[in-house]
C-alpha cells in the first residue's frame, strides 16, 4: 500500500468515458468502497462521497502512471505479451474428504 499521498496534484478528468459504479467495480463493489473509505480514514479525511471519489481518482491515476513507467507497457503488443500473475481465485483447492463429508454421525 502506498503510504504517501500525492501532494495536492490536480488530476485532469475530462475523459469521454462514463460508467456506473456497478459496472466499474462489479461484484466486489462493496469491498472496494469500504477500502476507499478506509483509505480516507487512514489519511485523516472524512469518508464523504467527495473524498472517496478523490481517493479513487488518485488511485487510478497512480496505477496508470505505474503502467506508463513500465517500458513493457509502452505498446499494445507489450501489454498483451506481458505475463499476468496467477489468479488466486482460480487456484485448485483440494479439500479433505473429512471436511466435505456431510454424512450424519
């Protein structure tokens, strides 16, 4: 987690892309919103709609800056060929039969 907050930078947000929070955040929207509110509390800001929106904007632009600084991400080909880390949600879990056996005792 980034501990430093960008110093009052003005972020241009005049893009022609708009979407609802539900489309943007998907099924984990409540979790992302809770994390954004916690970030506000961590930096001693009231977790108001305005501050949460600001933290989201700062977070997104920080991520875009990180991607832009990676020379492998400079082209669309580089983005496509860049290996992705494994998704823990897709990991195969081998459960013990004792944990899944629902036979009454």
